[in-house]
C-alpha cells in the first residue's frame, strides 16, 4: 500500500531535519533497518539506552521502538496493534511512515526539543501541521483512521486555529465561516502577552502548537512524564531507605560485637592480673 507522496515528502523532510543521518534520505525504504528511528529517539529523548540496540538484530530494534512509543506517546491503543512488527520487518512503507509520524508527534509534544519549524518551507509545514493535527484529533481511533490518512484517503478535521495566510495557502485548513475565523484569531492572539505580539503571521506548525487543544495535550504529556519520574524517584528513595536501614542494622551488630569483645578483653586482663597478685601476696607472707 502506497503512502501519499506529499505526506512522505514532509515526513522525510522532518527526518532529515533531525540530522541523524550523514546524507539526506529521499525514500521511506531507507528507514527499513530502523537505525534512523533509534537515533532520532536517542536525540529527542536525550538518553543513551538506544545506543546498544543499534548493534542488535532488526527484531530487537523494532522491539525497542515499540517500547519507546508505548511509554512516551501514550496512545490509548497498544502500539503493537498500531504498528505491526512483522510489517516493519518486511519493510512495508506504510508501517515505516507510521513510526515516523508518531515520532514527529512525540517531538512536537516534547518541551526538551521544540524544534525550529521555520526551517521548513510553507508547503512542508502545512503537511507536518496536518499530521500533528490528525493525531491530536484521532487518538481514540488512531488504528482505524491512520492508514487512510497516510494514503491520502482521509483529511484531518478542521483545526481550531487559523490565520488568513493559512487559509489562503492550504485547502486542508480552509474554513467557510469568516466570523468563526475572526474569533479564533482573537483567541490565538489573546494567548500572547501584550508586550510580545507577533509581528508577522505565525507558521502552520506554530498555529497548531498555539491552540488550547495542543497546549492541553502537551501539559498532559508533561504531567504524565513528571508523575512517572516521581514514581521512579519514590522507588529509588524506598530502596535507599531500605539500604540505610540495612546499614544501620549492620552498624548496630558491629557495635554490639565491639562491646562484647571489649568486655571479654577486660575480663581476660583481670584474669591475667589475679595470679600475679596472689603470688605477690604469697611472697610477702613468706
């Protein structure tokens, strides 16, 4: 099953923008060994857990990618059902596009790596924005709608943000009711402090990322991440407390042993002195 050419071009442009490959990619088939995905994960997540996986066979690489998406993208549906491991093994373009799409979405949600979306041309930004918007709108039914979307058989629902330039350039984001457009523009502009209003219309990706829907989803992602960190810290603290208690018990036992040894040493010293004293008394009596 083929992937819509404009979606492929946008996804490859984003992959190339991560600069994890020495040479730009121009076809989804170049992602087949999944090493690029793992390098992207390493870059956007800031961990080294994927470095050793690069030396592993392809099934282990796919398992690592599944684990990352399941943990960090937090979709309602299991990633195993969304992205088939067998289809990734077979190098199916639709499966490769799904992984790239989910990593793009995760990167856009990440506060660590917000990315410079202005490095993309307007047409590419429109496609990237449509991808992010689609995932936002379809998280509950992503498995049903993702493939038709990637194949160009379904378009994303109308976004809750627009600007006049966005409407003029992209049929995906055209809105028929001008009154609603004005309201949404005011809603978006109102989110800026009065001292820092943008002097030029924001980019398509910027428009999406300024919507309350996106901001709320990002906050939920960050909240879930911080809760997970807290749980991990609580486990570490509990383990540390257990270790401290074990060390305290060990110190107490050693102190008790020292006290017993000290008493035994004193008793032995007394036992050694007693015969000498008796002998001295005997000599005096004689």
